[in-house]
């Protein structure tokens, strides 16, 4: 079976259009693969949980009788060591957990030092 002459440019244009639309959709971020969507969703969920836990860290800090000295100790540290120093205070350890959360520590440092 041979195609009519007028059909070849139509099919060729449709094929090129499909390729261009696919490339444009994925490179602009309008479309994404399932694995990329999972990564984005996990990052967003982690950020939201950290933001929700930040007020608890601030509250734990406000109840600490040694708050002033601990904040000055954190402030005296180089910036790359402040999150670890914040975790050492115990303010980032949420009720019911044993370890502090690094993202909460980063947000809490920023909040309490500003």
C-alpha cells in the first residue's frame, strides 16, 4: 500500500511535532517522569514537616533556662558548625524521638539567631 503524496508531509510534520513537543515538555518541567515526581514530592514533604516542627524547636528553646548561653555558644561557632551545635542543645529533638532533625536545626538556627 502506498501513501498518497499529500499524506507524506502530514505524517512527517506530525512526527516532528511529537518529538518537539516531547522535548519541550520534559525540558521546561511541564512533564516529568514518575521517579522525578517522587523526588520532588519527597523534598517538598520533608520541607513542610521541618517547617511544621520549627515552632516546637523555638518553644523548647524559650523554655530552656540556659537559652542565652546556648545561643551565644551557637553564634560563636563558624556557620558550618551551627546546625550541629543546635542539635547538641536538644531543642531539635522532637517529643517521642531520640535524635534531632538536621533540617529543623537549620531552620531553628536561622530563626533564633535573627
